[in-house]
């Protein structure tokens, strides 16, 4: 038990274990309706918000399952030992029960919105469980599963509202997810190597995450650089596709500039080894937040045909 962890009551510990900060990732469900310029249309906003809530519930369920299963390993980790289950503030039995309730609630909500959305949520749950229970220690496979989690979020928004999804949007979402996943692993490996003082890599017994021993910094740099290049190329094609809709100014084309700047700025964070927690890396960089806001504004104006 982590004795220096701040005291938490059981309800607070449960909420913390659900990782509400991670819900930021679920904002991706709004991307497809926004790109279609239909986010504010009747019958689109409500199911999209419902899809967001469903993904918050199902993702929290998987976090509880992961932490309950890895409690002993987390207690040996320098930061994960502060998680409520590892710190002894949340009984594993309560976590398992809460995970089941959240998963059932998510599936019920998504089924009520649209059966196909329930299918997407179920696939996300299966993929995430496969990652947590089996494949998170397998190099490359675990990167693919992490990326699929982001991609399914992006697909869910279009499915919930029965909107067509651009192929360029799917490529941007898929490779953008791979870019962030590889950057996360790069930062983790960089920190581990710095701690151990071995520039060549890690032995399986040295790494707090076993999959890291299958990577080198050079390989992960290659992966996130390649993913960034594909993401930027696909986004340019997607932006010009969106720009086909009537608009007073070329907002969609202009959105390419802040998008590329955001990728490059996040690349700086990755290269410094500070992207181990992507949500913290984004929220902690004011310049990146300003660039992201500029992108949201320009792209939204283009998509809405302003």
C-alpha cells in the first residue's frame, strides 16, 4: 500500500479509479458529425452526446478491470502505486462489480441510441480487454490495439448519428492515434532507459512495462514520425474534401496550418520524452491548447459552411 497517498473515501476512490481525466479522449466521437457539418442538426447532437457518455462508461469499466487485475504490479510502479486499488483505498471486489455495472450501462445506452453503436462499443470493449488481459506485453500488437481504441471512438460519432464517414477522416483518426500511442511508448522507454542508464534498450526484467523491452528509441521514433507524416497528408486531403461545401472563406484549407503546427508542437513534447500521459501533455501545454483552439475554430467554420 502507498502510505503517502492522500486519503480518499470509497466513493472518491471509485471516481478516481474511473479516470475521468481520460474522458477527454472520448471527445473524438464529435469529430465525424462536426466534419459533416451536421453537429447541430436535430437528431445528430443528442445521439452523439449519448455516444460520448457511452464511451466514458465503457472506458472507465476497462480501466477498473485493468487496475484490479494488475494491482500487484502497480504497487511496484513509481506512479501507478498511487492508483486507488493499488493504494488499498478501493477493494478489488468493488472495482470488479463497478466495472460490470458500467459496462452493462454503456451497452444499454448505446443499444437504445442505435444497435450499430452498441456493436462499436462492444468491439471497443473486446479490443480493450484483449489488450489488458493478453496483448499489452506484445510489441507492435499493443500499439495497434491502442490505436484502434481511438479509431473506434471516431467511428462511433458517425455511427450514432447514421452519418457517412470520410475515408480520409478514418485515416487521420487511425494514424493520428498511432502517432500518439508511439509517442507515449517513446516517452515511457526514454524515462526507463534514463533511469537505468542503458542507451541500447531494456531487458525484459528491467522494464516496468514488458512490451518496452521489444522496442528501441530509434524504432519508436521511426513509427511516430511515419504516423505523423501519414496523418498530415491524409488531413490535407480530408480538409480539401470538407472544403467542397460552400463557404464564404476557405476555412477548411486554412485549418491545415494549425493542424500541422499542432502535430509539430506535440512532436516536440514526444521528443523530450514528456508524452507518457498524452492528456496531461496536451492540457499542460498552453501553446498547444491555443493552436488546437485555432484548429477547432477554422475547421468548424469550414465544415459548417460559414
